[in-house]
C-alpha cells in the first residue's frame, strides 16, 4: 500500500502547484489589463510578462512535463 501512496501524494502535490501557478498567471494577466486601462503602462507590461511566465510554469513546465506523465505512470500500475 505504501508503494502506491507515495506516487499518488507526489502527483497531487505537483497538480496543486501547477494549478497554483496557472491561477496566479491568470490573475496577473487580468490585473495587467486593469493597470493598462488605468494608464500605468510599465507595471501593466511587467505584470503581463510575469503572468505569462506563471502560465508557462503551470501549464507547460509542471502540467505537461510533470503531471501528465505521472498520471500515466500511476494509472499503469
């Protein structure tokens, strides 16, 4: 049982972190649009870049490169 529990816990941790980065990226992008509408161009661009980095980290780096292969490996067991 312990052999199966460790990969599942590890998968859940990666999934939660990936979801957190994705939500943070979306919120940063939405906030950058608000700052852009308010006329604060420099901070809007900075937030947009940080949002893009967070979205990349959540979706590609953790989601597709870590979570999806671990789900496949866990389901194959």
